[in-house]
C-alpha cells in the first residue's frame, strides 16, 4: 500500500513510527519501525529515525506491505561454515553465492534462513525478522568472514562497534592490471549512481566519505593480489573504489569497464574475500581475531594468472 501523508497541526510533534501505525490498521508500531529503518518510509524524501518528531508540512511517503503477503522467514537446512560459536556470537565463513538475508526476489535460501535452522532463538534478535542476528553484510558473490549476534545485547554492542569503526575488516582482492606503487589509499565519496539507482558510484555531490587502504601482496603479469583494509563501510565500497581508479576486481560483472567485459571467463565471480575480522567480544570485551583461507574458486583464478608469469 502506497502512502503519502502531509502532516497537519493535529499530527505535528508526533513520533514518525506512531504516525505510520495510526495511518494503517495493519501496521503495528514495531512493523513501522522496521519499515522506517529500511528506508521504506521517507520524510521529505529523506531517511529519518523512527523517533523523529514530525513537523507541520512534512510529507511522509513510501509503502506498507499488504497484510495478505506472507513475509515470514522460515528455517532452512542449509550448510554454513561456522568458525566460532558461543552463547553470544557466531563467526561465519560465508561461501560465495549465498545471499545474506531475504529480500524481494530472494525470499529463501539465504544465510538468515540457515541461521534460523541452526539457532531458532535468533529469530528474536533485532526488530526485523528478515535480518535476525545480522550485524553487517557481504555481497552475494563475496566470500569470507562475518560475525552474527545471537542475543539482542550482542547485536546492539556490535552495531555500535561497527558504527564507531572499532571493527577491523581486511579483505583479499584480485584486481586488474598493476598499480604504480605497492600501497596506497583511495579516498573518494560513494553514493547512489545518478541514473542506475541499483548500483553505487563515486558521487562528489551527495556521496558519503569512503576510505579504502590497500597494499600489494603479489604481482602477476596482468593482475595484482591486494590486501585491502576498510576504514569505512559503504555499500560495494571496494568494488567501486578499484573500479574508479581503473583497476576493477577480476570477475566483477557490474563495476567493470566495457573493455574488460569480454573476459567473463577469467573468474566465476568478483574475486573478493573477507579474509580477517577483528572485534571486541560483546560479553567479555576480549579482542578476537579470525582468519579465513581463500576458497578454491579464488585460488584457481589466482593460479591462472600465475601461469602467465
């Protein structure tokens, strides 16, 4: 159901989530909170918090799913590689091709479906059942380490750690060409592509600051194996940044200049792996460091470039 509400005198100073729940009989305040946090509901075309106090003349727009649509997320017996688990967290080595959470077009077969089968109580961790326990995400075709929260307390702690950039995330990436130096930093703002709204781009007008540090681990004739450290966590950040400096990731089907697109058989996916993950444990406060070896498809692709030396 599409909504378009103009705030009048009677509604002003009311919480945004309350305005939405009052507007629709099928939308509870908790459901409104999820919709607002997921940017399904906007105020004057901008994202706001559920507790935002609306002002006279504000225009609330967006959509509320029809009550008749089944939005349940069901447990599914899907293998997940668990590197560590206790009462508070799990550290997952996600395989390439696995979507993290359900979304339109991917209602099943996701990491969340697998987590619900492994740990049913994780359903209650977070306000959005489609993202139960999820602290951060990896792209579908990116492999490697993720931390998952098993309790609400752990979720809130880890979300705060990510927000304050205390979590250290290191990736391995195979990029096209050779860089002129052995290490460096890409500091370019990232935002939605001005035309292709489903992808990201360097956006100096409306983009958010983004920093990617890198160093070369191994050079091949036409590619480099890079160690990449994220200083910020923008959507598709590594892929967009290396595309912007004309060294796109091997196998990337989206962020790839036309002259590279004919070489689709070089790799089955973008060669990007979440290699190391370091964070404080949400209960003990102890620093934890995890490492995941490169998967077979990455190693096989790397060996193709080694053979060209």
